[in-house]
C-alpha cells in the first residue's frame, strides 16, 4: 500500500514544542519528541512495561517518562529507569530515524540502516529569505493515493474550486505528462485568460492590474514517495507567461507533503511558498487562509470519494488522458513497494513436526526482570 524505506513528513516543529507527539505513519505508531532543546527523537509509541502510549508522558532530563508508571525511556529505545525496579533486562523498543529539515520533521519508517538524510529533497524556498511560506495540516480519511491523483490532475479546480482558483479554461487547455528522472511532471498553460478570484487578489497584492488578460500556468511535479510540488502563477498577457520577468507576474509553489497514516487515512501537510513580498506577514496569513479553504474543499470530496470506492469495491475506475499524471505516480509507488518486498527476507518457518519456540509473555518478562 505504501513504501516504507523513504522519508515522510511526520510533523512540524511546533507540534513537539511543548510535549511528546503521538502519530501513526504507514501503519506504525510513533512518539516524536525533543530529549533536549535542539534534539529530536522518534520511538515506538509503546511502553515495554504495560503497553501504554509513551506519547501520554513527558520529557524529564532528556528521558521520555511514561505517564502510567513512570518508566523512563532513552532516545535509543532502552529503558533508563523505573521507580523501585531494576531495568537492565527490559526489552528495547524500536527507534526511528528522524531529521528536522526545511521546517518539517521527517521520519523514515522502514529499515533504519537504509535511512540517508541526503535523500530528503532539497527545497530552495525553505532555505532562502527571498521566499515566504505559510501552511497547515489536515487529517483526511482517504487513501493517500487519491490525494496524489487529485493534485496531479487539476481539472477538478473548475468544479470543486469554482469560487477561488477554478475557471473553465482549465478544462479546455491541453495537459502534457512526462517522466523526467525521478519526477512525474504534468504541465498546463492557459494564455490570454482572465484571472480567477485568488489570482486577482495576488495581482493586486503585487501592484499589478487585476482586470487584464493573463497567461496562467500549472506545473505539477510528483516525486516519490508522495510529495507533490505545483508551480502556479499568472503573468500579464504578452510578457512571456511562465518565463515572464518577475515584475509582470505573481507565482508560487503549492507545497503538498502527503503522508499515509493507514490504508484509509492520511496526514496532509499543505502550504504555499511565494517569492514576492516575502516579508509581508499579513499577506502570508491572507494567502494561507484562502488556501486552507481551497484544500478543505478537496478534503470534503476526497473523503466522500473514499466512501464511494469502498461501497463499490468491484467497480473499475476509468483512466482518461487527464489521469496520466496520477497513473504514472502510482506506477512509481508500486515499483518502490515491489522492490522493498523483493529485498525483504522470507519469514522463518518451523520444520514439520517441530515445536514452536517458547515466547515469554510481556507480563511475565516484566516480573522476571524486576525480581
């Protein structure tokens, strides 16, 4: 359903500023926290004593202290201490590679030995003072791949976002899809059109007229496992469109980090980065509010789509030319999953007639280690 040997955005730094955060990524329950200021750790959200979520606890002197019986866990997954108990034989819990970069917390849910921070994508807009960013997080009840389909085919804007970014010319403009390296790229250009409400507001914010024809573009870039960056913008018609001098255009990057939670739910880190009036915090807040409403419209229809697909599991969905971007993105995802499955060791099986190995129950193990 989803690749695991890859980096996903798991949280934003503000989510772990005050207390540990429990979050499920690719079906795995994690606790993400700061052992000390500037440090980062991610562990299984499971106390080895009685199984309580460690995310319900607190950080004390660099250790994550369970809120049930006070077991203190180190960021390496080993128990540090527990009131009145000897902890040397306590089982170690899983530690996940985690990196803070570009204003996000990234987690690798697969094989820890394969986690290379160099594989985290470079985001120019996150590192340059010439860019401003504002965004948010939605928890959405749908298969994460439905969101990828949605973002790689923007035809739906005409209908779902008719009062903000949609216009009929989106339907009429041809879209080209191709694979370039490790990206699936869909391009659509609309020349000599009138800007929709969202872009009229941005033209005014940049000191440009909003009542003249513009050349509009949408360039959707999917990169595995589930990241979609969309270059969007408008330029006063006749000045070069996508390649226009900045004084004639307003453009942005729509940021979409799509992180599977389960087979039917996902975390959606959305935002917009722009390179005009980057120091205007009021404009950033204004754009964020407008974009948040747009993505709320996507959320509503995707959740209904998920219910509909589940209600008719045998129905085959049509694949049209406008779906090419999503189809190619899914193929990339499927290849990643197949490669992981091929590399995974086969599960051990007992010889015929042999007895299964004895496994001590967690409760018995805890009693034995405390004796």
